[in-house]
C-alpha cells in the first residue's frame, strides 16, 4: 500500500482508522495465541499427581512453591508399573523443574554432577531422557525427583511429568522447547541486530541522545531474554531474577525518554515525578518479595506495570499533535501489542501447562524494538534526503543570484577559487613536511652519530627550518602579524637556546594587523631566519634582542646582539646580501650598524605592511 494514500485515509476517516487499528490488534493477538498455544501432542502417560515424601501426601502437577525454610529441598516420588513389551523406546519427559533438579529412576542417577545447594543454574528448558532398557524392571519402578524450595527462585517447582514412548515425547519436547527457549533466543538475536543497526546510525549521525536512549531500551529488553535463555548464572539465579524483573519496570521510563526524544516532546515535571513514583513503588514491592507469598498480589503488580506502560503511551500521543499519523499508529500498535503480551503472560502464568502463555514478553518487546528501529532509520533517511535537497536548492539559488549580479560574480568566484587553492597548497606542503621533512630529520640524526663535526648537518637543519617556516607562512588560519611572530619565535627559539644565546622578544604588533600577502610573509620569515643564523654562527654573542613595531603602514624590525660585531675588512658571507635583496623586492630597506656599548651588531628592517 502506498504510504501517502495510507496517511490520507487515516486523516480523512478517523473512525474507520481507529476501528481498523483495534481490529488488527485483536486479530494479531488472537493469531498469536492460536500459534503459540498449540495443543500438546500427548494427553496420556502424563502424571497428574506425585507423592510428597516429607508430607506423605499427594500433590497435583504443576506443583507450585511450598512453604518451607530456605535451603531445604523437596523430595517427590512416583511409583509406576512397566511392561517391557509396551514400548520399544521408553523415555521420561519433564516440562519444567525450576531452577535445577536431581532425577533418579530405580536409584540410578539421570542427572549426575548436580549440587542442589550450590549450582548457579536456572534451566527453564524442557528435558527429555531416553531410559536404557536395563534401568526398568518388569514390576514396580520408582522415580525420585528432588528440587530446591528457596522462596526467591520462582513459584513453579515441577511442571509436566510424562513417561511414554520416545518418539511421541520428542514431539512434545520440540513444541515446548520452542515456546520456552527458542522464542527468547530468536528475540535476543533480533535485539543484537537492531542494536548493531542503531549503533551504526549513531556513528554516522550526530543525534547521540536519541540513539543512546534506544540502546538503553534494547539493553533492558535483552535482560529478560538473557534470563530465560542462559543456563549458567554467576551469582545465583535469584539475583538474575531480580535483575530481569527490575529491567521490565525500568524499561517503561526508558521508553518514555526515548519517545520524548523521538517526537521532541517537552517532559513535564509532574509526569516524570508520577512515573518515577510508580516505578519506585513497583520496585519496592518487587524487592520485598512479598509478591511471591501472595499470587494475587504478584498478578496485580505486573498488571500495574502493564497499565503504567499504557498510560505512558497515551500521554506521549496526547503531547505530540505535530507528529505524523503514520509514526503515531506504528508506535501505538507496537507498544499496545507489547503491553498485551506482558498482560497475557501475567494472567495465564498460574494456569495449567497446556494453557499457559509464558514468555510472550520477549516477543512483544522484540516487535517494539523493530518498530522503534524502523522509525529511527526512517528519520535518518529522511534527514539525509532533506539535506541533499537543501544542498541542491542552495546551489540553484547561488547560481540564480550570480546570474542577476554579474558585476559581483567574478569577485565571488575569485574568492572561492583562491580559498580552495590555498587549502590545496596547504595540504601539499603538509604532505611534503610529513614525507620529505621526516626523512631529512632522520638524515640529520645519522650525520650527528657518524660525522658529529660536519657542517652538512647544519645546512640540512637550516633547510628543514626554511621548509617549516614556508609551511607556517601558508597556513590559512594564520591571519595576524602577532600570531605570525609567535610562530616565528616558536621555530627559532630552540636553535638560539642550543647555541647558548639568550633571546628576548619584544613584539608590539596588534592582533588586528592582518596579513594580506602570504608570499611577503614567507620572505620575511626567511630574512629573520637568515639574520638569526648569522648571530648563531658568526657573532659569538650571549644575548640577542628581537624588537618588532608597527608604525602605520610600515613594519619596523630590529635584531641586535652583544657579540663581536662586524669589523672593517672582515670577510662577509652572503647572508646579509640575501636579506637586502629580499627586502628590496618587497619595497623595504636594511640598516646595519654597530652598537659600541655592547660591541655588537644591530640590523634594522623596514618594510611596508604584509
């Protein structure tokens, strides 16, 4: 069916839509009951009563928890006659014995290595034992079943107990296994799949609170399935039962937070306080274990939990009139189905084994998890589609604007092109530094080990410094002269310190002085590197002073040292000439003079703004 037609029909026919909704929900529940409660394939051969040895009385099956002290066990026995010609393959079937049991037939153990006092197990699956031909006698046979009676384990102690042909009991075993173990296992696998899908969405999209709430709901839903499926339980099955029951109550609050985040509902303080108070009362009743003493109170507790979930759904729908009808109907259908599954499990828990609709809760929550995952995925897909259309619309608007403003089009495209080109140059220079620069640094380290007095390592270090300064000058985020001199100081200070020269930087350049030409900044960096290299190599100075001042459009830089100075007739290198040539190309000048009070050298650079 077309979703648009469905939305239109739901909006135009509200009464028909409500009728269809409730009819579909009732049909789904009826179909679930029919498929789930298949008639048991065996009506004869099952024991209706079993003998309680301690009380010397007959009790009916299924046997509920008896009022005994903690740590005690219940011994049940059944005597039956057997004809060797009656069955070809005799077998024994136990529908449920919680949480574990010790089984003997004619004093032979069928469950070896079972410690009723310390076994951390809660095995809810049905059990089928093929009896060896030599274990049964032609006369009377004795079946002994010992189970623990701790109050905190659960109510049922012994479910269905049947003796008959193996093939017939095998069909009974398969039908009950799927209801008790197979369905929770399938739901647990579905929870894991949905958690993986939503975790992938969380990595792609940035709406983290919504996905965190969903993952929390999945974790709480999985607690019940893990409790029903897992056999070995560290800490004992009693603690796991409490965790499973608490997760059911906490799931309602987590669902409320998830729906509020999904539909952008503003949570009111009174609703949150009411829900927390109801959850606290339910947790208190559950923690006190008094519900295990009174079956009717236990039923009322879980019916109150189901009613709370229904009220949360009703309040959420009433607070979200802006939500699309399709999302409302999907979530309402799934949540009411989950509530109905939980209520059916609670109501039928104490009925006969053939009529009990146990472990329906995982099925209801699995459908709810799939529905919520569908809504989250739908939101993510719609968000991506909306973003794509927005980009296309913005591109069309930009094209139209440039067509109507032809005189500004060239300037706009020139700005965009220069920005893209600058980013590309920056990326290429960083790649050069990461590759070539790292390799040359390894060469310098090797030269220090093998040729410690060679000048080659000094030249390579200067080349690396020049490369790094060039990369720094091309950095687009470097927008002011103050930041440029800070990077220059960071690059040159280690070389001065290694030469034993104390450097004092005084930069009086405002942060607002912008850099307009990256090429001129690169030339300035090279001039400063050349001057300080001369100080390190030729001046034998102990101190150096670097001053930078901005005077209108002119930038004044002075480099002074307290070294030996420049004497007449002394041979000079090409460093100062290179500085003069670079400054001349930029329209600047170089003034070199000695400072008699320090017997050193002072070089002043003057150039227009960068």
